[in-house]
C-alpha cells in the first residue's frame, strides 16, 4: 500500500468496519450479587443482544465476540459444562432472530473440541445464515490468537510440502488469507470490558493496528450506551498506521486542493 493510499483510507474512515469485544466480567458480576458464576454468563446474553443490535443498525460490517477461549477449558468443569449448555441454548434461540435481521453468523475457533451435538448446532446455524449480506457476527469459541496463526502456518506449510508454493512466496498477505477472519477487514476497534488491560490471546494478528478501548464496566452491565461511548472514542482518535500526523494533514490539504 502506498502512502497516499494508506492516508486516503484513514481520511475516509470515521466509523470502524470491524469491532471485536472481549466480554469479560460475567463471573465477577454474579459473585458481587451472591450468585453462581453461570448466572453472570446468562445475564451477559442480554448485553450480547444489545450490542449486536446497535452494531448492525450502525452499519458496522463485522462484529467479533470472544465467547470462549482455548484457555477457558481450565475453568471448573461445572462452569465449562454450563457454558456449553448455554451455548447450545443460545444457538437454538438466537439464530432465527439473527437470520431475520439479515446477520450472518460464523463460529471461529477449533470447534473440533466441542461435542458432536454442539458441532451440528453450529453447522446448522451457519448454513441458515450463510446467504445473509448484512453484518457478519463472529463468535470466537475455543479460539486463541496463537492457535489461529499456527493453524494458518500449517495450511501454508502443507502447500509448500505439496510443491504448490515456494517458501519465498510466503508473505503477510498470503498468511492472512488463511486466518479465521480472512475475508473481512482487520479489527479497527478492540473493546475489553471488566477492567483488565490486556488482549488475552485474542485475534493477535488482526488487531495489529486496532484502537484499544478498556472499560471497568462488567460485561452484563455493558449495553448500547457503553458501546456508543467506545465508538465515540474511536471516532475521536487520529489513526496514522505508521505515518505522522503532519503527513496525514499535508495529504488531506493537498487532496482538498485538487478535488
């Protein structure tokens, strides 16, 4: 990408095309209310509905929600089992609403770790919404950013081993084509709720130039107003992608003069 192309993209961008959210704080929300942790996950479903609805209305092209990381298997077995059952229930209840809203649902991650019953639910939901051309909703389940990169490398290495690709032909662009979100824009805005300030192995490749927004609000308390606050923060920032602010301003002035 040339400098004018890069700056032109910045100048033309106000709203994020791809928003990713680490939905953290469900367990603490429940504990603060004297409830079991699973109650927090159930309460967080309402926040998912609100955020999906407002993001779709705003014309955001892709929304990726971190639902279950590859590290979450370390949690107590009872909580993991409850999460899997909640996932099953929500796939059954919500997919028709998503379909009616012209939203395409995709599950990204290593779904081979799930039961055959859950894998079938995932398959059926993706098939039902596959032809929708509205917002893409990615649910990251049994997902890890390192897994995503390794999985992409394995696919590229297989092509090299088969003689279909030379090592010197491997590029960032080629590798990115084998990642989970290959066919949508890279993440513009990463939101994390719950007060922690880390990315927790989420979309490591795709957030290379993302703006980060951290909030102490626990996920079940995160709704439309909080999402709009994050979007407003994004819009107010100057995104340079390695350029300087002066370069951007000079190019914008020049482009206006010649328009």
